[in-house]
């Protein structure tokens, strides 16, 4: 589903990604973790072309992200993305937030888009809030709306960029529960997260990054029981204490 080959990215002289290579198969859930500034969010944003990269290539379901002629808008319509800060339109109701891209990008009718949006709100436990505006919801609820909005586009895979890091601790689980359900239904997912409990429960594989490189890419059992690098051992020791 996602093939990342020798991807390199620079900001000026600073190399933020160094020869990153990995494959994510259909139906796999891969958690990307590592210390702050290791390039995790940059890598995931390269997958749907939100960040340009200077070398290597990324192929999503047969489409090259880096190729000159690629229609990135069309690609992004099929690759769901959930950000740290929800990115909902504050002046639009929850229903309209879910309908807008379906109508504008997929060409669905208003009624069809609304029906689909309401079904997905029900799925994330928020149908009763359909008429409200984002500012009337908690952070956890807004993030669940953001997930529903991404699903409304019938994505072939989902990218999550630290979806719980802006939330109060008690709201984290309500978002992770929705993500867990998606994973169990076979959605291909690439998740940048520090939630190691989620990784242990749901991931097939864990990618560990440091200083722009993929240091480890392993089955989750192997990663948690026997990380190969000293850097990953230090990271796990720190993060699993909490």
C-alpha cells in the first residue's frame, strides 16, 4: 500500500530525513515512534505530499508521490490524514465539516454527503452533536470528528500525526478506542504516536526513528521485548516509565 524508498529531505543545509526506506502492506498498522525532532511527522507528511522531499520516492497504492505529473489533490482524497490539532472549520457545523470535501472533491450530493457524515458520527459516538460547532466540543470529541471526516472520503489508508498529543489525558482513550476499532476492521494505518500501550495492543510493526533515520523497523513483539539499538532501548526505558 505504501512503499517508501530512500527518502531524503532537507531544510536548507539541515537534513531532516536520511535515506528512509520501509513498506506498509495493505491492512497493516505501523506505529512510528522516536524522540522529538527525529523526523516522524515530516516522514508521515511526505506520504501524501504535504511535505516535499528531495530524494527517493514514495508510492501509495501504485501512485508515485514524488513524480512530476502526480495529481496530489487526487491522491490526498484517498489518503485520510488526522492531525495533532484537529484542523476543523470553526465556523461550520460538525455535519458541514464532514460534508464539505465529499461534495467538493468526490462530487457527492449534499444529501448523500450528509447521510454518510451522520453514519460516521454515529460510529464515533457523536451523532447527538451533529448540529454543534467544533468550539462546543471537547478536544477528544473534535479529534473523533476529524477521524470521521477523514473516513467520509472512503480512504484506502489512514495517516495519523500524533493524534492524541494535544489532548487532556482523560480524552486520549476515547480517540485511541476509535483508532483501535479501525485497525481491527483492517484499515491500513501509519500512526506517529507516543502511546506505547496503543502500539502494543494494535500495531503489527513499530518503526523507531532518530535524527532523521529509521533506526529500527520490526514486529512489535520484537521491538518491545528486544530492541536492537541502544537508542531505542533508552527511548523505551524512558517512555514506559510513565
